[in-house]
C-alpha cells in the first residue's frame, strides 16, 4: 500500500498492510530540544526549523520522516499577511522575555534564560464587556493571503509523493475564547454570564467558518484529514460542566464540523487532551471521525475499553504509549514492549493511527524516540 492508501484504509476501519505512523503535526510533533537530541543520536546535522513558536516544535525533516516510516505530510495555511508575527525581547520583573502577540492580540511569552514553551502573559479581553466584543478588532478568517500557495503544496504532495495530505491544527473555537479572556475569568463567566461566553464563541466560530470557507475552496478536494480541536478535559475529567458544553459550546462545534463535512470528503480529526470519555458521544454526534491524542494515562481512558466501546464509530490517533510515565523514563526495551502491547489492543479492525500521546517533550531520551517508532513499524504489520 502507499502511505495514503494505508491511512485511508485505517480511517475507514479496514485493516491495511500495517498501522499508519504519524509525526510532524502541532499535536503530534516533537519539541525542538528533543529533536536536537534525536539528530545528535542519529549522527545527522540539520538546520532546525521551528514550526510552532508557542509549543517550540521542530519541523521534522524529510530524512527523519522517512527514517521512521511516517505516512503523513502536513500542509498549513499562513497567518494573514498583515500580521508580522515577530518575536520581540522585553524586560519585565527583572527578566528578559521573548514575546509574541498573535493575530487575536494575545501575548505569549517565554523567558530568554531557558524557557521551554510560551505561555500567555496578556489576555486582551480580560476586562471586556459585551459592548467591547462589538468593537474589538477580531482577525479576518477569510483574508485570502492566508491561503496563497496552499493548493500548490497540496498538489505537490498528492502528485509527487505517496503520502497522505493532512492539515495543521485549526478550528480552535473554544480555547481561543479563554486565551482572550483568561482561564479563571472565563470559568467565572460560565457561571455568571453565559451569554457573554456565547457571544464570544460566536465571534471565534465566525472566524473559523470564514477561514474554512476559503481553505476548503483551495484544498478541500486534496486534503485527506482535517485537524480541529479544543481541550475539553484534564487529567481527572472534564475541565468544565458537560451540561455547559452541550448547551453553549456543542452547537458551535457541531456547526463547524457539519460545514466542513458539507464541503469535503476529508476525515475530521478532533483533538482534546485528558479524560475526555464523557464528551465522546457528543463529539461523535458532532460528526467527527477521529479522536486525538487519546491520553491513556488519564482517568477512564483505558485503550481496551475505548476500543470496545467506540471502535466502530471512531478512529483513534495517538494513544501509543504512556507519555507521562513511560516514554521519558523507561528503557528502550520497555518502550518496545509497551508499544507492542498497545498495538495488540488498537490494531484489530483498523481504525488506528500510531503516534505518541501528544508531542514528544524535551528531555525524552533519543534512544526512546527511536525505540518508539521502530516498534511501531515492527509490530504494526497485519497478517495477510
């Protein structure tokens, strides 16, 4: 099978020749320090490109992707041409910070002296009223400069390579709201003024509906998987009331998913970390095809149960290993055994794409990364 045939077979709940392997997305990537250590371990020299400044993710080279038998290749729209996106140095509280203000006006920062990621240090709508929402300069999702060259890149992958075409993360309807508002203030809003939450969600939904209208016009016939997502759960369960999700958030999520489905045959991938099992029926009802990252160390996220209960309705993308307790600290042989056991659970009947649970973090030993992907390839084959 080609990589694209392999991925599509798995996502259609058929058993391909082997389990598809993924690496290189915003939620299925690798931290720059882990990538740097991996290159050193492999004895390779590369110029490392940062593909996601906030998460400090490296863009894996074609050589690395081929070494690990990766079946996916990513395309991504750009920010609007009017947004410069420069990282600037700023002094605050006796430290030097690297600041990035995104298109929404949210400031992300990382200390210059050893930071690993960027965190939010300024929420522009922290004190906003309903009237302020009408006047705030929200970005335009349908700015055509975002999509320049996108079709050409998708066509290149489709025509010149055997790989599946996958989009970068998009459709972040819910999380963008608390980025703008501040998480604590947003959670208070859920109780005190849900109408404000609904109004802000409508603005983020409008952005993504406009964005997808142009995105799908450009590549809806070429992309195989579209990645959207918002984190709805934490380690031990939902981050907020499922009833609030069903009443306020879900109608916006469902509107976006159904719009995407009306414009493309691509599979729709939804990302939420944590113990999200209570949300799964709603996500299926929304119309998603794939759940990621399948955080198997979280409460009620046992692979055997998930596969038995939802394996006919969902494909699972991730969930290959306990990324918190095993991948960073186990031996390569233990990694190999961990992967083998989980593939035995996920493989039957297709419906599974191999990846770590979320991004490979700084500090994960490079020999463990090699063991992770080599085991995926070794144990991923189906008996023909």
